[in-house]
């Protein structure tokens, strides 16, 4: 009985290692697939962009406002913006993840 229990524990450990190996392989393949399809987003000074609203918005309202003009590119994926309508400079820089290209 003791031998059977030890065999069961060994089999369980092997099964756990196999599952961990398969999960790791699956996650790596998923990351590679995503990385191949990802298009890096970057903007130049003078580009028109929309920015994500900071406030909560209504269900049927767009979460994007703008257009804004990119006035400065900051290393690390941040951008300084100026409102195209008012000409007012935004106080803080915006991360590229919170910006989308504006197509006029």
C-alpha cells in the first residue's frame, strides 16, 4: 500500500510537470502570435491624434476626444499635445497607449 501511494505521488508530480511544460509552451506561442500581429504605434510632430478621455463617459459616447496636434515627442512613448480648436497646450504628456491617429 505504501509503495502504491509513492507511485501515485510520483505520477502526480510527473503529470504536474507535464502540465506546467505545456502551459509554458502555449503561453510562449500565444505571445509570439500576438507579437507578429502587433503594429507599433508612433506619431511625429504635427500629426493629428485623438486622446482617451479621463472622465467617465456615457454608454453611447465616444471615449476619444480631439483632434490634438502632436507638439513634442518624448522618448519612451509619450507625447505633448495641443488642442487643434483652441490652440491650448495640454499640461501633461500623454502615453502612446492613450492616443489614436485622427483621420480627417
